[in-house]
């Protein structure tokens, strides 16, 4: 049901002409590459053809402003897997909004969403506490509205996948299982 070619096409039809940006299936780590003389369009390169990776990388693009979209990987710091407690807390604080948008995109596409703390070899934190913060941001975005690019893509996804629009908080009902966090 969820073909990566469909997502690439939806993104292309929504943003290529207006933002000179393409969604590209990559072989390795995801990366955002601004246009160059050799490649005259911006590229959101996602990992290994994974649908979830594409949604996550799109979410970062939707968060990035025009100046950030002129820099490789939007000019942001990234500390890889193996982060200590402080680095993990910093990672999670900057990932809340992109993962909230990813959750919205996933729901619009009828695709399962899971938060990612992306730190298998580092300090273990409560994934559910992070998910609670992401969930709260989803609800805030639904209440306050989306930027134009996010709304355009959400509408395109809901039309293609025949999911409800406008989105409501009821689509994101989630309970915080505190007992799982007590063990961490």
C-alpha cells in the first residue's frame, strides 16, 4: 500500500516547481543537499528507500526556513548514536518538532508512526517521555495551524491516501505508559 514511488511523486508534484526540491532515494545515511551548478535542484536524500525515513527527512525540510534550506543538512549539528545523557537531551529537544510533523505526515498517509530516540548505543532515556512531548507538539500544531508547505503536503497526502482532512486531535489519541519509564 505504501510505495516509495508514490511518496516521491506526491512530493514532486507538490514542491518541485514551487521550491525546486526533489525527494531522492539514497543508499546510505540521509542528507539534505542544496542545489549546485552540477545538480540544479535541492535534494532531500532519505535512507535506503525506507518510507519512514523519507517522511522523517521531509519533516526536517518542512521545519527548515529558507536560509537553512541553502545549507547542507540545513547547517545543523548532529551527534550520532552513542550520545551521553546531556547530548541525548539536546538531540530530543531539537527533534520534537520534526517528529511531530513526521507523525502528522504519517497519519495523513495512513502509515504507522514511531518516535525515534536514535541512540541505541548511548545513554538510555525514556522513549515514552519523549513521545509525550512529541504528542503535545502534534496537538499544538493542530490547534495553531501549519506552515504553508506542511499544510500543502498534508492535504496532498490525505487526498492520495483517502485519510481525513482537516486533521483533528482525536486522530492522535495516545496514553503515556508511565510504568515503562520507571525502569529506565
